């Protein structure tokens, strides 16, 4: 395997330029899909390679349940500096698995608690809660997707802004934005180098819903005003993997974007631009990461098969 087993651990650095440029130059829908796809591929590849390195480190521990042949010098030689990186990979992979598991558990717990809180209400697309705390968010799952909003939030908005709020939350549900947010959250837990992509997707997903809401209500200024007011009074969403009008992030940039013209819809940027170069750089980085992890996995399987007595 050589140093190729380590490449997927650092190749997420190639996606940093597109994480910054995509939210500025790409349509929010394109940016969200692109960044999430790159993050998911790179996170899976880095986790796989971390597991391959861990096999070498685990085989060196006394009393391990692995076959004796897996600790042969030929197996350890497949990974450079096997004595150090092999043992270091064990706690690193444990941390990754625990962090990802905790994210999934928290996401599921919040959704279950939210659905239980709405159990006594009518099964409508909008759930209005009598609460003095202003908040609103999109709640997927259960018998049907629902928009959750409190009376305090509605009292803060004008009628046109309320329509913008509901259009925004419905856009989150229709595009399944919680899946994108959860995917990049897990990717950032798997590899810290992917955190800029998580931050970028949290913004582009909101911008995607902003544009869909503006198109639905036909008034970009009303959506901008609703976002500004909601951000001033709201406590946000209950968990980062759910989406909402006043989600944490650069709200002034969202408002400024809505006060300008709608972004052009382009499926792929031109190579002769900075965002085009960054996009291709991230795509090449993801492809190299996939090839390196696949090559390392196949090589490790062949080595372990040869080292294991039949």
C-alpha cells in the first residue's frame, strides 16, 4: 500500500477552496449537492483507510483475536511506520466511530422527542405550538413531514413574512435538506479536514431554501425581512442536522443575497474560472481518494489472504 493508504486522510484539503468559492459563485442547490457528495466520498475513504491501518496496529497487540499470520512482517511492511501509525490508528478510529454514533443518536433523539411533542395535535403540514419562545424549523419523518412554528414567532412576522417562513420550511422538507446536513455532520466527525464543507453546506442549504421560498411567494424582499426578523428573536433549530429559517450562520449575507438578483442556475462551472478550477480540484481529490482507498483495501485483502494459513 505504501503512502497511498495515508492519502485519503489528507486529500480533503483539496476541497477547501471549493468550500469557500461554491457558496459565493454557484447556485445554492448545485453547491449543496456538490459539497455534500465530495464530503461523503472523502469521509468514507479516509475512514476505510484508517481501518486498514488499524488492522496492522491491532495485530501487534498481545491477546488480539486476529489470526497470527496478520502480524507477520510482510503484513506490517504494507504500512509505512507501522509500529507508530498502526497503534495510533486504533484510538483515532474509536474516536471517529464514537463521534459519528453520537451525532446519529442525537439526531434521532431530537426527532423522536419532537414527534412525541406533536402527538396530540392534528396531522397537518403545519404544527403551531402555543409557546412564548419564538422558533420555527422543518421536522421530517413520522407519518408526514411537518413545519413546526410557535405563536411567538408568528406574532413577530407580518402576513407576507409568515408566508415566506412557511415556504422556506416547506422547501427544506421538499429537498430533504436534513439529509445533506446530517451527511456533512458525519463527514466532519470522520475527518476534521472536512469541517469547512460542513459549514459551507449549512449555509448553502439555507440559501437553497431562501431561493425556493422567494420563487414560491414571488417576493424576495419579504423573505429577506422574514429571515432578518426571525434571526433577531429566534433560538434556532434544536439540532444542527435539522433546518430552519433562522438557523445559525451568516444571516446578513443571506439577506443581502435575497435583496439582489436571483442566482443563475448552472450545473457545472466553467474550467476557466476560479470556482471552476476549485470544483475540478475537489472532484480530482475525491477521485484520487476513492482510488487510493480502493487500491489499499484490495492490497490489504490480498496480503492478509496470503498471510492467513488455510
